[in-house]
């Protein structure tokens, strides 16, 4: 149970910040799956409130879990950029594509991760998008507005 709780919200997220927590998660992800990862983020990201940093972490975690389960990718790029009205995180893999519409409209467990990502972002006024194209892999985009404290 403790391991499950640590995965959902690692202590590093509170103790060190979002960027180190993502680096650690991605390093472990690469060690476990063999999928190479790369993170690009801006330092001001740590000024986001705890809820928004947690949402971004959980979206990245779920997206990478989906990559390991379904994409047959060899590489994943996570890019977090500052925009005028908020943060945009893109998670792009070079794996096989899938029909986003078919998966989102399907019944059962196959879509729960995608719906969970969307719901987390919508709780704070954010936006979720997923694109997947043959030969181009899949890109998950998570946009999150700044909180009152940033």
C-alpha cells in the first residue's frame, strides 16, 4: 500500500519539486522498460501550486505507463513550456499509433487512463488533447492555466 501511495505522489515531488520528481520517474521508467526518455522543462515550473504540479506529474506518469503498455516505442520526449496564460506539457513517443476516437469511445478499462488525465486537467480549467498518426507515434498535450499564486 505504501509503494502504491508513493507512486501516486512521490515524496520527491514535495521535497525536491516537479522537475526532479519527473527526472527520477523517467530514469526508473527507462531502467524498467528500455524506452529512452528525455525531459525539457523551464525552471519557473516549480512556482506552480502543489495541486497543479501533482496533476502534471500524474499526467506524465499515466502517459508513460500507456507508452510502456501499448506503444512499442523506443523513445519518449517530455517537454514542458511556459505559455502566456499557463503551462503546456507534451509527451511524444515514436511508437505505433492508434485510433484515438475508437479508444475514447470504447467501453471498459482501455480508456480509463486517458479519461483520468482529461478529468485531472479539467478540474483546474486545463485542456487535454491526444494525437496519434501512423508513422508519427502519439502526442499527449496537457495545458494547465496558472494558479493565482504564479
